[in-house]
C-alpha cells in the first residue's frame, strides 16, 4: 500500500472531537487518480508509480488504454509517487483510500504551492516592523537603507527587498489526520495546509 498520495485541496471546515472541542481541518480529495505508468529499478533505475488525475468528463468512464497515448487530453495532472513494491499495481488501476496506508490519527507531512500574493513590500513579504506612523515620521513601511559597511555601501546578495511574494513550494510537517471519509474519498487534516482551493497536494506519512 502507498505511504504517500496526491490529492486536491477542497477547503477548510471544522469538526468536533469527543470532548466537544472545535477542531479546524482542511479537506483533501484523493479520488479520481489512476496509475498511468509503472517504473522499476531494472528499467528506469528506481521504483515509482506515475499517477494521473482524470479530467471531470472522464471520471465516470471506464479506463481505456487509448488514454495513455494522449495523456494531456485525459488527465489534469501527471505526478510520480515512490513505492517499494510497484509489482502490486497495474496500469489503469484506480488509486483510492483503500490502496493508501493512511489511518485516522496518523501524522503526515503535506507539500503544496502557497498562494500567489503579487508584488509586496517588505512588511508583508518579510515581516519588517516598519517605522512610526505618526508624529511627522516619513519612514512608515519603507525598507530602510539597503547598503552595507563595505565597498562604499555595496548591496549584499540576498538582501531582503520588496518583490514578488507567494507561489512557493512549502512543506508543513506534523499534521494529524482527524477523519477519513471513505465514501467520498476525502481526508480531514488538522490545521491549514499550503495553497488555495483546487491546489495539488502531496501527502506523506511520517515516521516510516
């Protein structure tokens, strides 16, 4: 069984635990993935499965080998997941919660692309505190001096300035699976995970 899986972020909601406390969770749908290619150490040098996320109009149809000749027309995403036993799978096999070694209470790490924020200043992009906002100050949210005490104020590479923020790959570790909806094929993961709605998410079981 797979210890890591791909899914699509649905959004956030809340659940109640046994004590009646509210638990914020993120819902991830792991349905509609199909094995499109099997890579082995003998042929490719490593073992993995290539998974394809079916487009909406093909989700209710039976898998056809003709789809493999035009993957871009039938699949939204094509991604690889590593596995130690690729022989247990076959091309065209659907991947669902029954083929994933994830249970309620497991701790996972989640990787996704965070939201794009566009061009931002140093306060929002890097967390600068800024200067006074009153009493005649003209500093406010400016970055301040960019020079350094060498070579007549040379700007060192990597200096934090305004610029494009977001759209970076982020991994959040130590998240707990609160509930698994096997009928809907959804995982309810405690807390927030990177990305906006419909973002592609990679989930990996920790401690293995």
